[in-house]
C-alpha cells in the first residue's frame, strides 16, 4: 500500500468542516497545527490601510494514494480555495515510507478494495 501526504492551509473557521469532509472522502485521520500565518496574492487590509492577518490552520493528512485526489478535491471544495485569492491552498506529496499506521491499514485495505 502506498501513501501520500496532503498538506492544507485552511482558514481556521473552516477547519472542522474540512476535517469532516475529508473523513467522508476517505481520510482516516489528520494532524492540525493551529495559528499558521500566510498571505495570498493580495494582502488583506482594513479600511485604515493596516494589514489584516487571517489565521490559518495547517492540516496534515496521510492518505492512501488511490483516495488522495478525491480527498484533495473535497478539501478544495469545502475550503472554498478557488472562490478568491488567499482562501487557502492544498497539495499532495508522495510518501516513501510510513510507520505508525498499521492499525489503519486493515480498514484502508477493505475500503480501497471496495472503491476500486
């Protein structure tokens, strides 16, 4: 079984929705790192001209490779990344090896076999 790492930077107000949707799409868990900071193409400013920093959460998912694209697209949709600049970003990276998920492999094996 091969895995991918999905990294998503999500507005903190949408983190729980993204986590729930990713789980429904096949993710078996996630790690959330709070209070990440980022900015998009255009800096957000207030009416006083001050920079307004929007808090983001960094969410890490280790997912089975056959489910990764579906999960990534679900994160994009629920996080509303394409609605306007600065809403969030998600990407996936190949994982060469992983330990600590043997308890999930059994569930994933059956789930992936049923999906394919």
